[in-house]
């Protein structure tokens, strides 16, 4: 089976499994797991931040970040197409009494400065209004096809946040993909934000875990919130060991995933009955529509699965395909053959 539904299906490497088996362990809730300490220091160093924190998932990482920045009754400004807003179960509202204010997301993943500014109250003392406490960005942007926010744009929004005395958080689940696409160090991206989260378990191929990073004081707050949310793990070095390997060995190979995504998009553009939405392909995500009128997208997905290809719908009738370490160039060619066969024979 060729798995293109998500890069979360990537499997750990042999080196990761060996590291897990031999990792020195301690109690991380007491701050005494040496492998976790090593991972957190490594992540902070790579991001150019003072401190970092291991959490079980990207959802918890973003939630810890928002709760560490925001008081109850305040609001977070976030894109209406952002994963934080759409796919993380409203956690900031449920757990923190924090209001989400969605900002219109542009096709390139940007939130316009003027739209941010329009969401900020003219009268900061009006007791009827939830005071703004945080601005959020996402890069690469999942629902916009893996597009990467340019450094100049990040610089502009960072200045806007400073002008309004608000922190800026980046949901950088695939931030290493962004850095590879931009040809810069990941710290050059993180330098423009106050806090950032990234996933170890997507393109970096670790089996579990995400990191959140910022100042030492702020990470201390996030650590307490992690405990409150049930994310305080004990011998978490078995998770962290794979994360260390991910950061040390798996970043540069992301170029292969990007190359395979471009190969997929190029092949799809040649197929009648398919319209590629992602253009250009910047990272490892490709969106496309099935325009063959006799074939619904549900039938297309089911027929592709029967033939050995897994893809999934992700909003607006679009189908998403995500490349990762478990997908080779040969798999991409085979996937294109499967899609062509589905378009020819599976629309009755």
C-alpha cells in the first residue's frame, strides 16, 4: 500500500529503534530523564531559543503555548484556515476560557497585517471586549498546500506584534520543511516569533512527540500547563531518543520528500480529470481536485485504496497527498499509474 494520507504515517528508522532500546532513562516529571534533557537542549539550540519542552503531540504543544501566553477571558487571533482553529478541538476555549478570533487566511497562508489590526480593539478599556493576548501564524501552512511564509513577512508581523505589545506564536508543525524550502536554518524562521512548536512525528519520522520552545520563563509556564493537561510523562526518554535521532539525521533528507511531491504534482497535471490546486509545490503537500464528472471524490478515494493507494479529502472537496520517508520515487510513479487507472476504469 502506498500511503499518502499524511506524513504522520512515517515510521521510525532502525537508528531510532536502537536509540529507544538503549536510551538512559529517568523521571521527566522530576526533570531527571537525561535523554529528554538532551532533546530539549538540542531543540532549543536548533531553534535559537532559550528553552524547549517535549510534549506528546502538536495539539498539546499549541495548547500549552496558548495557555502560557493568554489569561482567561482574553482572545487569540488565528487564521480561519489554521490547524489550531480547525483541528485542535477548541482546546484553548475549553481548557483556558480563551476566545479564538479567526482572521481571513490568504491563499498563500498569510494573514494580512491590516486584518490583524482590524481585530484589535480601538478602545482597550471596553469591558465588553475580550482583550487580545496572542497572534498566531502557521508555516508551512497545511490547508494552503504546504506553502511557506517568507522571512520578510514574518519580520513584518513580528514588528506588528511588538507595536501592539503582543506575543507571536508559530505553529511550525513542519518548520524543518519550511527551512529546507527557504534554504535557511530553522533558527532564522524562529527568530521572528516568541514561541514555536514543531512535530517530531511527521516528516522527521519519530514515532511520537512534539516540541515547544521560547524563553526559559515562558517554557516553565508551559511545563506546568503540560502537567495540568496530563502530558507529564515519566521515563519519556524512550520518546526523546527517537527525537534526538530525528533532529540529528532526518532534516536534510526532507528535500527528497519535496522532490517527490513536485514529481507527483507534475504527473497529476498530465492526467485528464485531475486539477492540481497546489502551485507551486513548496514542501511535501499536494492538493488536487477530481474533475472527472462521472467519478465522485469519495468513489475516487475508495477506488484508489482498492488498487493500493491511500489518499484523503481535506476541505473544499480537495484531495491531499503528503510525501514522506516511506514513499519513494518509484511509489510516486506507481501512485500516478493507479490514479490514471481509476480515472479510466472506476467511474461506474
